C-alpha cells in the first residue's frame, strides 16, 4: 500500500504537465431556456461544424421538437444530406479514414463534448484561436496548444492574432499575453462573434443533455413531494407515540 501511495505522488508532476498550460476560462453564460439562442447555435453548428463533427447520439426530429423548429424548416435549412430523414441520427458523411489522414485523427463526435469539457472551456477555446504560420492549418490555440483542426469560424471572426503587453517584472520588461484580437476582416465584430460562439456552446450544452430542463422541472416537484411526505411522516410518528406515552 505504501509503495502504491509513493508511486501516485511520483506521477503527480507528470500528470500536471500532461494537463497543459492553465488558462483562465471565460464564463459562457448559457441559457437553455433561450430558444432563439439554441436555434442560432444549431444553425452555426450545422453550417460550420457538422462537416467534420457528428452528433450521432441525437436525432434531427428531437432537435427540431425541443428547439421549436418546424420539421420542414429543419429539413430545408439544417439537413444537407438529401437522403436523410427527419427521424435519422445526426451523422455526417466524412469517411473516418479521410478525417484521420487530413487532421491526424478522426474528428470526435460532439454530442457529449459539453459534459466532458464544460461549457466555459468550449466558449474560451472557440475564442482562443490565433494565426500561427508554423502550424499545418495556419492556426494555433491558447487553450489547446498544437491543435489539430482549422479555425472553422474564421469567416465570422476574421484573422485572430495574439495580443501582448509589455510589463515590468522584477526590473525586467516582459511580453505578457493578454488576449486575442481580430483583424476585422470577419463577418462579425468582436461582440457579435462572442454572441455567436455563446449560441453555439449553448446548443452543444443542450445536445449533451436534452432532458436537463425537464429534469430540473421535475426535480422541484420531487423535492416538494419529499417535503410533504416528510411532514406527513412526522405527524404519523407523533400519532403513534401519543398512545405509547
């Protein structure tokens, strides 16, 4: 047992290195009750992400129903496979072998990514790409160094670059990273881009747990039932013990 504990402590430094640099995460501020945001996020996902990333554990019909999108509009504007039906799973057509050859690994399914990574991580990650000519796709990422995917939202954001400020630390001038700035060539300004990313992350959080709002709503009823049942149990206990005393 002692040897096991010693080995675990010995592994801690390597685990810390494997975790990568620590980057403060921005709050996504998602609102799963905002149907308009979810609809915009779904549209962004289908237009910019679905070509490589599937959400194969959910169906078009379920998304349309939950987000308040009529089935015909869903099929006309968000389903690009002419053979797909409204009840089909949301799988894309990119071959696994092609994706692995192009990106170094198959593009992961994103159905559960918000639960695995967290909404704040996704929100920060999608706003942390920057131009890096040394990388195969010409971009890198502050949150995910040496990222193996292109900046698919560059059309919206423009070309992002890292911003540094000169600060005096221990008497020496040091270039310190302070953020990302777009060159302004994108379709959206900074505030609009942040909002588009927030909508996208909102949709991904919904995809990870479509029943979340329903679960929370039922939770209040369950807690109320437990509270009433607890009071009735106390009254029944007093009734039983009254005869004993």
